[in-house]
C-alpha cells in the first residue's frame, strides 16, 4: 500500500483491453488488415486497445515499425483509449519506443521485462524505475513469464506499484478454483494497494480473474474476437459472476486450443486467418504458425462455436 | 551421416574459439576496449575468434552496431579466423546480419534460435535452412537453451547437419562423468556425421567435452582469459586427457562462480573489469551486472588463481 495520489484514474485500466495482431506478410506490416482489426475493436466498444502486445508481435518489430503501428492505432481508434507495448531487450530501445508512443498520443504504456540473458530482480526494478521516470504516461507492468522467462514475486509487484507512474499489473492466468483465485487477487491487492489496477491475462482465465476481483482483462483473443470477450467482461464487472463463468465455459473448446497448441499467438493468428480478417501466413518469420492439421481444428472450433 | 562433400574444412571449427565481450559504456560500444580484448586473443594464438556471441551481447545490439563490431573484429584479428554471431528474433534481421558479416570478411557464422514466442522444431529447421541457403559461409548451430529457451533434440542436430553449409554444432556443457560425456558425444557424432565439428560450451565443461571427443571449445571466459583456456585445449587435443582435466580442476573456484552467479556473462564482465581490461559497468542495460559482494568474490578468485 502507498498513500501517493494516483496520476491516472484507474478506469483507464479497467474492463476489456483488446490486443490486436500486427499482420505481417512477406516481412511487411499489412496496414489495411491492421486497420480492419482496429475497426472491429472500436465497433465492439472495448474499453481500451493495447497495440504491440505479445499478440501484436512487438518483440519482432523495429523501432520504426513500432512507431508506425502506434500512429496507425491512435489514428484509427476513435475515442477508445490506446495503450502501447514498449518492451525491448535493451533499455535504450525501450526508451525510444516510449518516446514514439508518447509522440503519437498513446494514453498508456505496457512494459514487459524482455530477456535474453536472464534478468535479476534488481535489473527489472531498475528498468521500470528508469522508464517510469522518463515519461508522464502511466505504465502497465506486463508479467508474462512464458515469453520473458522472468518470474515476478508479489513483493516485487509491491515495490513497482510504489513507483510513481505504475498504473496496472497484468498478471498471468492460472488454473485454479474460484476461492484460490480470490485469495491470489486479494494477496496482490494487499501488496500493490488500491491505486493500481490488476488485470488478468491468459485468455481462458478471463472470467475467473474478473470474478475474483481483477479490474481488467488484457486479452489476446479479444483483439480478434472482441464481442464474446466484451460480453464476459461486462457480466463479470456487473457482478454477474455466474453468467460470466457460463459464457466463458461455453468457449472451452477455444480455450483448449491455447492449451493444446502451446500459447495464444499462433491460435489467434489462425482464427483471424480462418475468418478472413487477415490473409494466411500473417506472423513474422521464424514463426511459421500452426500446421495444417492444427489449423483445421481451429477452423472447426471457430465454426462450431459460431465465433465471428 | 551424410555423404556430401564438406565445403569447409572442419579445422576452421576445431580448437579454441574465444568469445570476446563487447564492452558498452553509457550505451555506446567502447571500440578501444574491444580492440584491446582482440589483441589479447591474437597474442594467445587462439584458433578462432567468435565475435558477437552471447558473451558479446549480440542480442542487445542494433544491426548497425553488429556490422561495426564485425568490421572491427576482422580488422584486428590478424590471421586468426573470425566467426560472427548472426542470431536475432526475426529471420529478416538474421539475414541482414549475415549480409554484413559476409561483407566484412567473416569466415563463419554462429546462429542461435533466439526466441520470444517459443519456437517449434519446424520453425527452427526452416530458420537454419533459410540462412544456410542465403550464404556461402559455413554455419555453427548455436545450442544455448539457457538464453534461447529452445531445446534441440539429437535428431534435429542430425537433420540440420544434413543441410549444406552446416559446419559445426555448439552443444551445451553438462555435469557428468567422463564415460557419460563420451557416450553423449558419440551419440551426437552418430547423428551428425564426421563432416560436422562438435564444439562444447559451458566453460567449466571444456576439458570434459574435449576429452570426450569434441573438436572445439566455444568459450566465453576464453575471450577474456585466453591463455589458461588455450593450455587446456592444447592438452586435450594432444590426447593428454589427464593434464587437461588437472588444468581445468585447478580453475574450479572460477567455474564455481558461473554456477553460483547464474551464468557466464556477468562473471566474465566482472573478471574483465577487475583486470582493468574494460572499465566498470560494461554491460548493456537492463543488465546491471554482478552486485558489489559478488564482484568482490570474483576479484578474490582472479587474484588467488593469478589469472591474467
């Protein structure tokens, strides 16, 4: 807990934050396809759009490409607030991304401790301190151990939350009963204080996290299928926990794809490709995407659940 | 086993390959310090110099910085062959690094499957196939699971070795008895054939790997302390297995630092800083390097073992 005055209302970091893909063909960003994805998010009235998350392949893009995607996002998101992922292996490059995001008019930043050499807690704290000191934009702490290979402790969440400028923590989802979820969110809340929002990620765990008291759902699949994810979010935030859980349970075949195919990016790309929102082979190499059998199963699930 | 004719003599990938640090202060490469490190390697008559390995912080440098380091290395290595690390998160950027290494006159390339999203075996095979097809320079497959989070199977080694252009496999070290080492190297040899060199990495395991039949030692600490590592290598390759093991055992307090401080880069930087080869704080942020207590222990070991 800290007694500082928040410089950003927590509401910017509340509700459904949708993470669009950055479609890439022949190594170039397809701007028309990207704008098409943004238009769906605005139409679905998501609470915010997070450009250049893991789902937006931020780690694979140059500083210039990231500046361009940020500009496109701000220009095509209407009144929907825009958050931008600024993580990079090197602090110098993170700061360049912060500058371009700020110049483009982003309203918040998402920062993951991307690693090649494994990072120490001291490295990560200093990274966040440096970035928070370099910008007036509020920061989301992006805890994504599957890609960064850094494990945050609850105590580190607390130390970071005490920095001026930290506005939200994006926590990984996990498979547990509602009671265990509530206990975990309460534990984090006690560490970070009331001025910092807690957002759940890991798409299959959105309903569980929101029902347990998370303020936001940072969702990969919601960047491509915003409407069903917005329905779950609205039910949960209205206190209709059972409805949220039922809506999520109805999507279990979709969640199973994430588990079975090792993560969300390849599945989300395959969903977008199957729906014709992006052309085939929309990921940056070396990522080949799902194989043909896997894509057929994705198509079957999308059609059966009538996702669109 | 393949029956293709090797396009590069295995001898380029035999013996001691020393990996120099790329000293970075205030976010800029210190070219004078880097050239000073190269001069020590040439004087110690290492068999090759590998610029921009993990120890050379390749993953943190821009394409332009990497081109510059490559030029500096070729210009300051005399007759010592130069290998260059070309790995990057994105295949496009790998190919740009290949082009600049080739233009600068490198004699071989080192490629690790760097990841943010975890890579599949198909992704990795296609990456190596693409790069091998794009260059006439021989490639070292860089298996470094601690930083890439990709695990090679022996079968994948074999598939890669069958590609035209794959000249060597850099395998991770592991703690095992001599018999187990020999068995493992024999197993890899059976998979990759005789035309591909096998190089051990993981500094504490150099003698064990060479004594078990590895052709090369790809050494991080050898980029900063070439002489003792060259002594071990020469003994092992001359068949003086006991002498190599004794020389390595005498350095046990040094090897313990790598184990205790979680990897080699921070320790190697601290050694170079203690010896005055590079000024303090020589790593790219967010890497803070070892803390003061750890640096004191490094200094104590370097002094006690009279390393220089």
